[in-house]
C-alpha cells in the first residue's frame, strides 16, 4: 500500500513547496522507491487553462490533455514520471463535479455539504490509482490559514486517520525571516504557522525552513521544541545556485533521512545521486556561453515560460555551455522607430514561443525575418511556427496580406482555427464561438516526419509523439506556395491534415513546431530539438 506525504506551506506563498516536493520525490526515487506527486489547488477555476500567464504562470499540459499547474512541470523534470490528469485537482473541479452529481440526483435528497461531500471527493482524488506506488506526495497550494484551503486541510486530517499509523506523514514548509535591523533570524512566524496547522488537526512530522541565512543549531533546536518535532526533522532550506542543485542540498541537510525515519523505514543506505551530481557539475563548469533571444509576449513574468526556460537550460547541459536567456518584448519591434538589429545582432539564436492574441505578433514576424535573412538559428514553437509561416508567405511566397483568423477576418488565412481533429476517442469538433476552457487541441498527438528532413535526423526517428495546446493551425491550402518559398512541411499528423513541423533546409537551423517540446524535456534527458538548437547556437557563437 502506498504511503502518503502531505505537503503544506505557511506564512507566505512562493516558498518553494513544489520544488521541495519534486526534490524529495527525486531523492526517494534515487533510493529505489516508486513515486508520484499530486497537486491540490484551492482556487475556483476548474483548471488554469483560461487564466492569464501573469496571474498563474505557464499552463503545463500532460500527455492525456490536462491543463495543469506549472508545479507538475517540476514534478516531471525531477522524476521523469509522466504526470496525468488525475495528478492535479482544483476546488473548482471538485465543486463542479459535486454540483453535477447533485443536479443528477446522485445524493438521493441529502443535504450536500463541505463535510463529508467535498472532503470525500478530495480524499478519493488523493487515493486514486496509487496501488503500484511506494510513495504519493500531495502538495496543497496556498498557505495555511487561507479560507479556500480549509477543505483540503480537513481532508488530509481525515486521510491521516483513514491511513493509520505509518501510512502518512505531514511536511510543513515555512519561513524563517532575517530581520536586518535586529541582525537575527526570527522563528516566531514558523511557530505561529505550525500552531495554525495544528489547530486544524494536522501536526507536522517534518519542518522545512526557508531562510536566506544558515539556520544556527540553537534556532533549529528552538523550532523543534516549540513545534513538537525532532531536531533532525527541522530541515534548513537555503537558496541554491540552480534548482537542479536542490535535491543534493536537501539530501545534505537530511530531508530524505527525516522522511524515512518518520515512517519508521531504514534510511542508512545512501541514494544513488550520480546523475544529479553530473548535472550540477555541467552547470557549474560550462565550456562557454551562448546568448538566446526569446522574443515573447509575457516576458515580464519568467514563470509564464517556465518549461521553456528549463528546456533551454537542458540544451545547455547537453552541450556543456551556459545559456544566457535574453527575454525580449515582441512589441519593441513594432512601429517605425524600432531598432531590431540593435537588439538581435548580439544573439546567437532566436526563439519565438507560444502565445495567444494579436498583441506582439508583428514584432515576432519581424524577428523571424531577421533570423531568416541574417542566417541566425531560429526556433518557433506553436504560435512561433504560425508566425514563421506568415512571415514566409508575406516575404517569399508573394502573399502580402497573409495573416491569421485569430487576429480577425482576413482574405489570406494562412493560419486558421481548427474546427475538427482526430483523437484516440474519435473526431473532436469545436464551434468557433464556443467555450474557451478545455476546448483546444490538448495533450500528446503523434506526427510523421519526412525521412529526408532535418528534424527526422535530429529525432533519429520518423514517428514521434508530442504535447499540444492550440486552437489555430497552419492552413494546408497554402502548403504549395509556402514550399515554393523554401519553407518545407517536414512533419504532419498521421492523416496528413494538420502541419506539425516546418523547416528551412537551406538555413543553418530554422525549425518551427506546432507542439510544445519544452514540456517533455528533462535535465537528465534533454529534448532533442533543444539539444540541437543550442548546438546550433554554439556554432553561431564561433562565427561572430
């Protein structure tokens, strides 16, 4: 039977619960245990799919088509375990399910309440599909004391009773701030946070204390005494030079030992952390630096492109170089006075990522033209591929009015909305004016590559599967004219209806993909496209 680890946070948000969960899972995995991580989000959105990236960061998409919290990206990158739709649930999804059942009459006239109906639904979610696992880590979003998180805290209190002694533990991540005027680390916020959690019926077994200064032994003992945990279970969590150094750092502080001891399991044998040491060694001792210009729309918030950022780092790890990412607002390249050359000439490669909406589109098209004409390695992802097709149509195929129906009516819809596509369950259809939430082409879909293409040599295969999240698609009615302009359709859906990859074989490195390869990249298994893209940037750096 799986053992459960419930992870909560206190005092403030952004303490790194997700990164801690991912690191702990990696440490348990390195000891030979089978793990899975789940995320409970207390907000009322059914999923983050309709939320602004500035509100929530990126939307992480799973193979089975779930739009989920970005923490699931950390979970996958650190463990290599593919996340599923059942690994992320929100208050909105739980309440939606309960209300639908009530409307059908499933509750047989009972009064529907938070306890037991909401808490039972949360517990069922936590325990689903766990028979083949040793540990299930469940992260509760938000902070203890938030009104919206109370049903989740109550559910884990009940679950701890249901699972019995040795079936679960609780880890609480909290803040130990340094007050500069006093010259001291203060433990009171942690004490109050633990007291708040205990008042809700959940006594933590392990405390992870985020601090910007080393935690003295005296303060560690004080926290242990006042919070009713063993001193060895008070784990300092200081900033790390890289997120990929965090598993090693937590191991050095004894996190995995404390967890196994709390379960009464033998923690004497050391885990195999060789792959993490290799990753950190490559990050700390690069053999050069490449500068990548990411011309995007949401560059004001790095979390909006979290997986993309990490995939570029993974490409650097594979090539033993440091990747210096320059986030460039696409709108800077719009208007008569934009100086695109000044911004992009220092770049060794240019990437245009996914987005929605017209804002910044012309700037992205201008940056793609710069990359094509100056022969700078270019990578277009999702919206970036679509803009690469529009750029080629306008400037090389004689289609001056080429545009996307996403931006409004157009006489030359080189990019148009998908109205139907094939899924494993059959044909999926969408109305142009229908709901936005959950109505995109979502999840993993196969593609077939031209055996003579650049991308097939990069993948070393002619059949691939990649994750999608988009509503618009390049119009195959323009394929002949685009290919006459040198833009080759190198990958298509198996039925030949939907373009998946375009490339320019006469360019040093010019690839556009309709899917999101960054979602499958891992530090110990970099995605082949990012590995090849950074390799091209390395070659470019030697030319300038």
